[in-house]
């Protein structure tokens, strides 16, 4: 009985999604809404099948931008996290700057960075990096601050230096919070790459959406949106798998959150 109940609960998201699509399809057909205004889900699926080669071509560029920016943000967050955790004065000085940096509208960065760094991949990677850096760093610092002080005192009394204390005690304890930041940033990375492509690009899902929107091919625009959602979900699940492997002491929580 319990097993069947769990299966029922796990199917709830899928059932609600199917129901939403049925309502959408019925509303479009009953009200005879023009395809250029709001295509039915069946038409969007047909557009995915028809334009799959173009979608794969543009998805590759968006994924590369998102991956490079995401990996750079992780590297920078680890370095800054270690630095701020060990230099309290620097932490107090930099924390407000980190918060203020997130008040800058993303579209402003998408306009300015290509003017400063050209119209190639670099400004797009930088936009992704800037967007992903904040959630990772903030969650990492929060995790580092939550370490048991008695455990730190014990390691220091045994003569452990800052780097060994960080590597053996603080970072493993902060890893659940660190991976929470990674999951948030994984979803942001694709979004940031797409927005950066809206302003100026010759390839990518953002560029594809812009071209199709100007042609009133809304079915292809929505097809690109579905691809973006799928890519974001894949990245989040990849982070989940990596967390499951690297943080075995937190596996039960990982399994519970993914249900």
C-alpha cells in the first residue's frame, strides 16, 4: 500500500503537466486562436521535430557558453570563498560588493559587455560567470560559517594550518550548502547564456528565438523554450549525481529532495 502511494505521489508532477497540456490544447482549438499568437502543444512538438537539427546546432553553442561560464564561476567561488573565510576584514569589505553586484540588471550586462569585449563568446561566458558566481559563493560562505567551532579548535590544537583545516574540516562540512548553490547556478547558467545571445550573437538558442520571433514563428520560439528547460533540468540532475558521489554523508537528503 505504501509503495503504491509513493508511486502515486511521484506521478503527480507528470499528471499535472499532462493535464495542463490538455487544457492548453483544448483552449487553443475551441477558441480558434491563431498559430502565430499561441500555437497548441501539438504544433510546438511538431516544430521541435521539424527544426531539431537547427535546435541541436544552436543548443551546442548555448551549452558551451553556459558550461564555460559555470566552471569559471565555480573556480572563482572556491578561491574567493577560501580567501574571505580566512581574512575577516576582506570578508566585511567584499560582502556588500557581492550583494550590490546582483542588483545590476542582467540585460544591462548583456548590452555593455559585448561593447567592451567584442561580439564573440567571451562576453557571453563572462555574463554566465557573473550570474552564477553569487549563489555559489554565498552558499559556500554560509556553509563554511556553519562548521562546529569545537571541531575547528580541536584541529588547530593539533597544529593544523589554515589550508589543512579548510580541506579536511571546513570544506567537507560546507559541501551540502555549496552544492545547493551549484544547483541554483546550473539553472541560471542556461538562462544567462540565452539572454546574452539576444543582444548580439550569430549562434545559440537566444539568437534562434530572436530570429523566429521576428518571423512570428511562435511555435519555434516555444520549441526553443522547451529545449532550454530540458537543458536546465539536465544540468541540475548532473549536479545531483556529482553531489551523490562526492557527498555520501548527505545522500539521504539528496534522495528525499529529488522525489
